């Protein structure tokens, strides 16, 4: 393998794969990144055996080939390289020589053949989705997934391909986030997959704003592929609960409010919550909302906001994090809060096909 590559380009590529690398493993090659030069590109691949990420970097390839290099070491070397370009050369001994400016580094790696191969996805259903749309759907749902390892089926985001729609859903039993959009695919390819939260986080991080991502499933694995990236992941095995049945059919009140205004006010008031008193109260009156919190150990806070509400008064308490997280991941100017009473779930909606169900907390 022999190539020349821009320092900025290769460092950008490394940032897309480094988070997958296993820091400490009984399998040494998992702490390495596979460098493979071919067809005018340098492909960088990292895996922890559950997720594999492969990205392309434009390069001047003088000789095809590949090797694996310790991830943290090569990342440090390339980050600190003094020149604008980097030359990498490696022979059959798996020692990579890296030159940049007047600096020369020789890194001992592990031969390419020891690196786990990517799974094959020649059979099974496949779908094509706009990369930016998929990333937005995952951003608006992924935070609601459960972190309770005893409920593995809830430890991720379900992607459901049904009834001419792609639906993304996540829940931890106390709140539920759902986004859906019209989507064309053949009836025979209807079904759903459950993506682990780590996979969701990687996709949000590496998917771009342009282009199409192709999704292919083979057994218990899934691949997401764009022109310059491929990510494969194990799927969560199991049946996701019927999320439709927890969505309230109707609400007594619907209040419109500026998203950023509500987000910042809840953040401020939540500074006066504690582990013992981790709730904020939302008290709605005619065209006004008072947000308050009180903690015996810290103190109390309140803030009043203008809202569009012509109905009666209602007060309900929520975990502040459960309000902040959806608002932070939305981009719309306005949200709608739907409430019936202080005991039943509240719902946050937007003009886009987004829905968020949140269970109230007992008011003190």
C-alpha cells in the first residue's frame, strides 16, 4: 500500500470511525483501524463486532493494499503531523511508514487478514431513504430510548416500514417519541427493525445532509450505505411493544408556544431541582404559562411565558429532562402541548409529523 492524502481529509475520516474502536479488547486487532487503499480512495474501517463503520477518503493511490494500525496512536500522529499532506506506505510486514513535512513515523500494525470482514448483504429487503431525512428522524426519537439493560427491546429505535410510511419510534416506558413520513416501498418489504442506541448515535454523527442512504437487512444484521460510507450493525432481537395504544386519542386542551422560549425557560427553572425533587410544574392559564420548581434543599424558581391558550386553567408536573430533550432536537419555531388533566399523559406535537407522549409526575 502506498498513497498520498490531505491531512484534513484523513483526520475528518478518522473522526467518523474512531468512536467504534474498542479501547481494550482480548482481540488486539479490534483496537486497530483498517487502512485499505484502492480505486483512488483510502477506506478506513473500525469495528467492535457489533457495529462496523467504513468511510472513504479521497487519496492519490500509487499502490493498492491494506493493513491495520493502532487507532489511538495513528489518530494522534495524523492530528499532529506538521505538513498539509500525509504519505503512507506499508509492505507485507504490516509496518506503516507515515511521512508529513519533515516528520517520519513507523507504526507496527496487524496484517489486514486478521481484521473481521464486513457481512454480506446480497439477499433480503432494501430501502432507499434521503440521508438527511433519516438522520432527522433518528435525532427526534433516539433520546427517548430506554437505558435499562433488562428491557433490551426498548434499548433503541424501531424503524417500521408499513402502510406507505417509514416510522421511527423510541420509548422507555415513561415517554415516547414518534416521527413518520410518507415512503414508497413494495408491500412485500413491510416490516420493522430495532436499531441499538449506539448504532443510532453513530448514524446521527456520520450521515450527511445530502444524498441517499440505502438500508439493507440480512438476518440479524443491517447495513446503511452511502456513496462514501457503510455502517453495519447487529439488530436488537425481539418484538417492540404496540406503541400506538399508548398515544392518547384526544385531549381537552391544546396550547401553542414558541419552542425555544419554552426550552430555555424550562432549562432555567430546572436549575432549582434536585434528585429528591426532580420535577417542574407547568401551570396554564388564559394566554399564559407559569413554569416553577421547588426543592427543600436548594430553593425555588418560577418564570412566566406568553402562550396561545383560550381554555381553562390546568397544572401538571413533568421531569424537566423529558421536556428539554425533545425541544432541543426539534427545529420548528412552534410546538403544541395537548393536555387533559394532571394524571393523564401529555403530548407535544409540531406541524411536522412528530409526536411525543410524556407521563406526568405526581404534583406536590
